[in-house]
C-alpha cells in the first residue's frame, strides 16, 4: 500500500526535530525507507537546510520561505501523493513523537474500507491529557468524554499531526482548503469528513505531542488576530449549528480577557470581532 508522508517544518533543525528523529526509527527497515513510503519535508523556515547525507535519497525536501502556512504545504504533498499513486497521505508537524506501533498501524491499512473511512487518527497525549481526537459537537471538548478506539459514527475532530487521510476523499475535496492557511484547518477537514458521509477511525495507538497552547500574556496581537479570524470564519461558514453557542462563548471570553489579560488590545479585538459575527 503506497503512502505519502508530509512533515512540515518551521524554524526547526531537522536533527532536533522529534518527528524527524522518530521517522528514522519507525518508517525505516534495514537502514532504508520502506519501499511503499514517500516522505516529503516541507520547510517553511526563512533559510533552507540540508537533509543529513545518509537520508538525502530517502526524503524529498521542499523549501518555501514564503511561510504561507500548512494548507499550501499539504496541497503540495497532495499533488505529490497523486503522482506517487498513494492511497493515504499522512500529516506530521515537527514535534510529534512517533512510535513503531503507530508506523505499523498506518502502513497496514489495506483492509480499511476507503469508501467509508476518510481519516485514521491516533490518540494524542499532551501533559498526560488526551487532546485528540475529541467530539466536535461541543465547544468545550476537553471537558467531555473522549472517543474510544474504532470507527466513529459521531463526528470527531483530531489535530493534523498523525492523521492519515484517504486520498480518494482528498481528491473529492480538491485538496486542502486554503481559506484556513494554518489555524482551524483540522476543524475544517474533519467537518468535511462527516458532511460528505464519511467516517473516521481511531487507532488503539497513543502518541506524545507538544501542543502549542496560546498564552494571552505571550501571544502577539497579530497572531491572535489570525487565530480568531480563522475561528470565526469556521463557525460562520461551516459549523453553523454551533454559531449561537460560539457567540455566547466569545462574549464570555471577552469578559475574561478584560479582567485577566494584561494586553487589553486582545480583549478589545475580540469585542470588535464579536460584533461582526
């Protein structure tokens, strides 16, 4: 079963990347990349870097200093996966700890019904908390029960890193939606899974992942604007059934930011955006 893997890098040396290190331990056999696997490293960093010489022939390296986000990188990989005749596209960032159990599972999907299953995802742990997948019919999924192993009839959302996406499904979508260049691309992807009548499958495999949690005291206003803009766009134009609840949550967020966040420009921006929802 042919599989394409894309690892997106930003300001991270490959040798220091947990993902790169563990790809070498899990997707290789006998010192060589498994024959059915095609690995792309898409580097959004300002300056290019070299793949270690012993792995230069195993990876396709693409440098893109424009740093347009992950949707562009994923679409590059989607096109490459079509050329490779891959059945699955695996999405990875640069700080996920892969395991042999995960690699064996995602490279053994021949029996998966591709007419039904659009995405295969691991259970992802951060600081001893399962952060992915979660059920997507709530605005506070980390306070709810988590999906169990197996096919998911109830809609879920999973983080991009570690997800194996069905190429048949991606081709129907026409690739990844560049309306979400970085933030909420995962929400959009799994929204489309269930809107189009597909399901997701949760593996009985656990990965450790370093989640970049937004801290209002350290996040820049520009970065917050980007996150909030994608969030609002998603609920206004896609997950419309949660829009009323989302507006109430946004109002509560504004109040909390006014009280607790030192940078009041963040709260005022939230308030201005709330009035446009």
